[in-house]
C-alpha cells in the first residue's frame, strides 16, 4: 500500500520547483560564519551578489529572474559582515543600412548603466532591492559601523552620469538609483 501522505508531500515539493524554477529564496541564521553568493546573466544584463557574516548573523535573500531581475536582500550581524553587489545593463539597437558603401548596419548601444556596492562592516544591518529590466531601480540601506562604498554610472548616448559615495565609521546610508524610463519619468 502506498503512503498517501508521502505522495502528497512529494507533489507539494515538486510543484513550487516547476512553477518557480527561476526564483531562489533563502534565509540563514547562524552563530558562526555564513556566506551567500548569487548571480544572474541574461542578454544585456548581469547581476552578482556576495554576502557574508560571522558571529551571530542573519542573511535573507529573494531572487527572481524572468524578463526582469528582482532581488531583495537583508543582512544583520553582531559581528563582521562583507557586502558586494554589482549590476549592469545595456540596451542595443540594430542600425539602419547607410548609403555609404563602407557603412554597415551594426549594433549600437543605446544606453547602459552599472552599479556597485562594496562594504565591510564590523556590525549592523544592510538591505538592498534591485528591479532590473527596461528601466532599473536600485535601493540600498545600511546602518552600523564600518565602511561602505557605492558607485553608479549611466550613459544614454547623450548624457553620462557618475555617482560615488563613501562612508566610514558609524553610518546610516540610504541611496536610490533609477535608470531608464521608470514610472514614466
């Protein structure tokens, strides 16, 4: 006789894998060392993250990769923690044939952006949210003691924007970066 509870459990375990094959959710609470690493590479876009804690710490991460990449990360630690996040996106357009014999249609980059966060904190909390698609939004918040460096650059062909911020010591930082035509802006 087949165990009905065992079959139901197996079905329930495999349904989320079939439905949410492009998502990862993890939660780690540890009184030792923990490390989480993730990356997504798609045509025209990449995202990478490395998070680590030691002592009493917690890492919660939610990652969805479909037409857009969406991530949410939260890190809290009573001891040292390391933070690295990087994302980039490019949109291309095939050029039209030119009248010149030597002019050939080639892909031309319409716009691109890059963001990076690098940090080493002796204690505190860090959270980030990324929504990456035709338009992208990146939100970072950190509160604690340590060093945190953020970088952003965008180029839409007619305008280049660069941003850098560095904080050292007791810090409380919130930064939001938006690129592209987000919410009709």
